[in-house]
C-alpha cells in the first residue's frame, strides 16, 4: 500500500510518538467572480501544503484535512458565500490547535484567505502564549492582485483548470485595495465591484499559476525548516 502524507489517510498508531509537523490548509467558501469556484482560497492553500509534503519524509510531515470556512463577511453580498465570522473562526482555531498539539510537535495553518489573517494572529498568539508551537503562513504571492484577478485565475488554471469558466472572466474594480478598504468595510465587495472581481483576470495562464504555487511552497518549506516565528505568529 502506498503511504500518504494526508493525515486523514493514516491510522493512529502511525502518529503515535512520530513527533509530527502538521500543515493545516485554511481557506474560505466565498465568491471569486463569475469565473472561479467558491473553493478558490482553500484549493490554493491545499496545493501549497501538498507540494511541501510531497518532498518531505512521510513520517514527519502531514497535511490535515482542510478548513473550508473562514471570515468572509465582506463577500456575503454574493450567493454561495458561507462565512462563519471572526469570533467563531478564532475559537475553532484555538481548540483545533489545542487538540492537535496533544500529539503533534508543531502545527502550521497554511492560509489562503486574506480575511482570515487578523483572526489567525489572535488565535495563534493565544496558542503560543499557552506554550504550543503553532504558527501560520500566508499564501500570498508577491505582486498579486486583490481578488479573482490574474493571480488567482492563474493559480486555479494550474490547480483545477476544469473549474475555471474562462468565458465568464471579466475585469472588475482595479483600484488599489488600500483605497477601497473603507468602502469594502462599509458596503462589502458587492458595493465596489458588481461582479466580485478586484483586479483583471486578463492574461492569466497555467504556467504562471504553476510558478506561483512552486514559489509559495518553496517559501513554506524553507520557513518550516528554519522555524522562526515572528511576533504575529507568522513563519518568517
């Protein structure tokens, strides 16, 4: 039988005394324009974690089942979005970390949704204060656009090409996200972009997506090996 790095495929004796590092993909179920699936953020986090695990010893690093829901209230103006809110997410992450650290040596929340970041900082901070060796990692490529534009479209073309509805890809609001934040907080994404896109998917391609996944997984791999955690709980 082929052994797997997926935690859910293992039996408990295989984890007993293993001193495991567990990667936990965390994303969201939220709108990503008219052309990308609701699971986009989760799929990106999963792909990055899986790429790291593929090159790691199978008895030391595992990928847990993904957490598919996050704090996505800004996207609730669109059907399909399911947000559990920051407070519920924080409590879930804290209890998750407490439980998995009963047998795992280290835990990394591999985050694919920017809206989860403030909650991750709080939850991981609490876990570290309690003495648990937990950190988080952002799946955020350099020079990426904000939401459902070229960056995420390229990523999904590489990860799940059959789920990208290319004929529906349209530009949205390309104003820099910093300039939009006040309106997004007050009105949600639907108030600034009727199609839910913040950026422009034009030019997206599979090769760029593969390159982005490779760069993020290489960064995560380096940081797991170095294991330097900053004052926000992020692997640096």
